[in-house]
């Protein structure tokens, strides 16, 4: 039986109810197909929907369901927990105390270092048309000042034959840990590490980052126009994880933005009351909620059919966490937005893209449109009101900073 499935990205896809994903749970129970799943459900009395829930979401069964699975398999609860990757504190302690013996029994393979060559260079940057892990393992330790990563969201989108955007949950998380660990290795002490992804995936990626990095912020990037999902709150943001390597950031250039006003009349959205006179003329400090980042949807500004990042976002993050001459790494080039912003801000950059790099190269070679937009972004940063805001506010007799100082 097939049914329509509406994903987080708003795309409607056909889902086959008889097709199952094979995660650790179904591997443990030897469930290779839907017919076996139905038989398992009949034997245990656990509905197929709940068995799929445990498998697809890597959730550990508890209570009566766990008892039924123990009776069906003949395994103990503890063995099922370990087999599914849930390690109790007692088992963790045993592993720590027997670490050397364990390593003697298993061979931990090193990532193979291959020779890689860039496909494109500019005075500021180097672009590789290759798998990011292959490039990362060839890089020296602590050699970049900032990492920004916008990996595929695993939504089964078509990015070309070289990109798998429909992994099982465990495979996607394991793959992410490989490139995250390599990015952390090549990041200098005090360097910033940003990951842009769906909030759902960031709950898992933050667990990985917590092993290697120091948490700073979970930034909510407001994104209007996302499609409602039945039975859930209206999604209106993407997650931006901000970590640093070490105790404190090496660079933190405070960024300010204009006061948020109505685009029709120029009136401020938030009432500052008697505190208006104490507002900084250079603008409002950015918070961990970015309300002014608009999606790239107009064909005039899009460089490819797939989604791409807004220049304002990368301009802000690179300005915040690096100085001129620093090195910015982005392992998932996409449309090349990170590299364009880095060039404009006179930062060096290292980029990788396993898919089509022609889009990136053309954008870097013909950058007049991007440069015009970045000049406007820079002009409208670190000030309380933009010129357009001042015009609207004066027209409608709202206060301006100059009036407050008179």
C-alpha cells in the first residue's frame, strides 16, 4: 500500500508501506522484509507500526514490549540493550577498565589518506571536486580557523548520482560523525564550528560535537514559509549549532543589526519604552534567534534548482568568528555561498563538493551580482536604522536616533 508523505521540506513524496529500512533493531531480530516483520508482530503481539517505530528511530523498547522481545529472542534485556548500542554506566565502566584488552581483540582501521588535487583556485581559496572525508584526512591538524557545514539533510532529494540523500538513520549519523571528527581535528584551538541542519538531525549532531568541542549556542534561523506537518507544531526555523574548540573563541567580532521595523510604515516591532535613548547607534546586538535571514527563493538570486544558503547568513558568521586572512573551511560546497562570502570579506577558504562544481566555479568567476548584494548587506550592518528605515520613519513621524540625541 502506498500513501503520500509530506516531509519537513514541504515536498510530497510517495511512501511504500511495505518497504522497510534495516536498522540495528531489525538486524538483531533478523527482519529482512515486510513479510518477516508481520510474522514477528504476530509472534510477539507488538504491532508492526510500533516495531517500525523502534527500528526507524533507533528507540530502545521498554516495559512490556521489551519483555516480549526477550521472550521471543531468548536474549536478556542487557544483551538487547548492548546490541542496539545502548551502553549502561556499568558497561561503560567495564569498557574503560578493559580498554587495552578490547583494542587487542579488534582492529580499528585508520582512514585512508589519498592524494587529492584541487579543481579550481582563486587568490583566496581552493576548491576540491571530491568527497569531503577524502580531502579532510589529507589536511594537517589545526590548520583552519572556522568550519561551516551545511550537509545534506537526508530527505531523499536528488543531488546527482554521487550523493546519497536517503541513508538509514544510523548510517547518516555514523557518516556525520566521521566528517565532524575530521573537521574538529583540522580546526585550530579557539576556532568556531557551525553546523546548519534540521532541528531533528541537530539533536544527534550535538551529541557528536559534545565529544570534541565546547558548546556555545543553538541558534534558531527563522525560515518562514515551511509547510505545516500534521500533528506537529508549525516548523519555522532551521537549527544552527555553534561550537568552539577549547575554552573560549579566538575571535568574536560582535555583530549588530538594525532595529526590526515594519516594512510598510517603519514603526518598530518591539516597544523599547524609555530605553530608546540608551540604544547603541551601531545597532541591536544579534541574539541566538536570527529573524532577518530570508530564504533564497527568487530565481534572480538562485544559482541552482536545489536550496542554497542566504549570503547574509554566511557574511554574518564569517564576520563574527574570523579576521581578514583567516581560513574558512566548508566541506559541503553546494552553491558556493560560503566561498563567495569569504572572498568578499578577504578570508582564505578551503572548499569541497562531491557533486557539481561548475555552479560554484561560474559563481566565483562572475561575482558581480553577489558582490552587489554583499555590499548592501555590509552597508546595512552595524547601524541602528538603514536608509530605507529612516526614510519611512521620518515620513510617518517616528523617532530616529538623531532625534533622540537632540
